């Protein structure tokens, strides 16, 4: 640590180059992310929305009145990917999955630098079982959510700081702050410390920090006319007390109980040894949980399990360090082995339900991938995007909400154009083929079938037949 500190003063101002080993890790994670796409994959609601917004920015027609709440970081990526056309969704999945893998690498490296590779392995395995009882960290990475990438940015920022590269740590912190507002207080404290510790960093802080409010508020202001639209959309309906209790419950279940205990042991031991890193990780995790719960209490924001993901990652790193140090405490090797076996035996009952939950992730991904792939086929069979969008209103089933932004992307329309019902006006409805809505529309005199796939049925409601909305011959009555 002394050598690290000696490099630090000049590190910020000159923005040192990234080490070659880091480049190799990034390339390896990108390659693995590409290989993972050989299997079925499907994005969730938010990533489709980010893709739509990225396209609209390139058209200077951003509309954030529909879809998820605004987040600048993923939209920066999707805007850059938009010129690549239909490849943009696939490339975003590469970015998101590579980010998730880099988060695992960062957790391994941070734990390893304190307690060896065994601690790194424990940190990674623990992270795979977060941030809730369904172990949806894997799902979030598979479906292109931002949280696995956010974990990578946070953990790599910590490592860059420890290596004396404070400018890079600040830059990674700014990127993380463009993904979640909970990062803002931590970033502000770090920027203030950096200004005090290294006055030469003032120009960097002055350039990077204003980007956070500018992109958060400016994007929503441009897209909706109100800089706080995203915050309003993030609020949920419910009794304040119930929301806070739910937030506390989710904050406590981000990791299993043995991970909590190992992390607390590591923090206590590090405090006694006058170490700084592990207590800082613990303070960061607890502070993050407190922020999410506080924002729920103050503003009524949802406290979804994935919002606690960075806290879970910090606890996993601390737990890996604590567990290894605990096993090493006995002087004799046989006692260490016995203690290790006992700890594993105690952990298994807590970890097993989450391990079993991992098995459902691949099945669910395949099911969602089939639904999304079939949606594109349905659009094509319904005479293509222009014909469908020109009929009037657009609607899709509420039971599969991801279809809303996915359909907006496929049809080239703003997200607010795709609703869950069309009311009395003419329009086109995409209904799940085996659902009640499809059966009702089949019997309705107002509806005409336009297309049918294995999983979707498309109907024109009160739309006169025209050159772009003719009934396919395969659907005509004999």
C-alpha cells in the first residue's frame, strides 16, 4: 500500500494508461459475452426502452413520456449503437453481459488482493447468488439490465483508486452515477476528497461532475418537457410504512445470512487491525442500503432487489475476505480443514435454495427469447412495420409487458404509441396466441386477423382493408 500511495499524487492529472492486463481481461469478457449469444437470449423491458431512446436521439426526436424511467448511461451506449441498425440489440447484450463478467472479475480481484484467490472465489460464488432469494443477478446479466454493469463500474473504481489511478476512479464513478442516483453521494464525497488531496484534479472534477446532473435532468427535460419525469415514474403506489418495511426486507436479503456474518466478521477484524479497505467496503454497502431505503421512505421510490446490487457486491467481497481469514485463524492445518468443512455445512442450507433458483434462469430466458423472436415474425407477417403503424393505435398484452418497448423498437415508433388497449379507436393489437384476448378478438366483428405465429396473433380493429393491411391468404376464411 505504501508504493501505491507514493504513485497517487501525480496520477490524477495525467490520467495514466490502463494496464495491458486489464485490456486483456476486457477483451476476454467481450469474447465470452459474444459466445454466450450463440444460445437464445431476450432483453427485458428497460433495455428495449433504452434502444428506442437511443434511436430517437439520433433522430433528434427523444420522447421519454413512455417506457422506463430515464437513465443516461445505457442510453449513451444505445445511441452509439443505433447507426448499426438491427444489430443494436445484440450489441447491447454484448456490452451488458461483458459488464456482468467484468463485475465478477473485479470482485475476485478485490477479495484476492486482501486474502488470496480463495477469497476471490468465495466473493464470486456469493455474488452469483444475489440480490434476492431468486438469485436474479444472473437473470439481470442475461437479459441486459444495467445492474451487473453498474457493479463492474463501482468495483473497478475502487480498484483503480487503490492502484493510485484516481482520475480513472473518478471517471468510472461518474459512469456509475449515470446509471443509479444512489451513486451520487459517494461520488460527491470522493470528488471532495480528491480536491482536498490533489488540487491538480480540480480540472477533472470540474469537467466530469457536471455531466451527471446535466445528463440526468437534461435528457428527461428534452424528452418530456419535465426534468423530473423519470423520478415521478419511479414512484410506486402503496402505504409508506409497507414500502419502507419491504425495502428493509429486500436490503437484508441481498445476500444470504452466512455472507452477512462473514462480512461483519471481516469488518470487525479489519477495524481491529487498523485496516481501511474492508471497513470502507462495509460502510459503502450499508450506506447504499440506507440510501435505497431512505429514498423509498422520502420519495416513495420502488426498492427492487436489483437496486441493492452494488451493496450486495461489496458485501460479497468483504465476506470472501472474512471467510478466508476465519479459516486461517487456527494454527494447525487439520483444525483449518475442519473449520472450513463446518462453515460449508452451515452455509449450504442457506445457499441451496438460491443455487436451485439458478436452474430456472436458462429456461426462463429460452421462453422469453421465443416470445420476442416470434414478435418480430408477427410484425413481418402483418405486412411490416409501416403498414401496422399506419393503421392507428397500437396495443399489446399486459401479461407480457416487455412486448411494449420491443414492439416500439420493431415498429420504429415512440413507446407511448404502444398501449395495452386501443379503446374505441381503430388500431392493431398484438395478442398472445393462446390468451383470452386473442379468443375474444377472433370472435369480434370489429377485428380482422392480420397475422398469426406460434405465440402471437395480430388483429386489425376497425381498420379498413388497404394496400398495407390486407388479410394474408393463410388467414382468410375458406
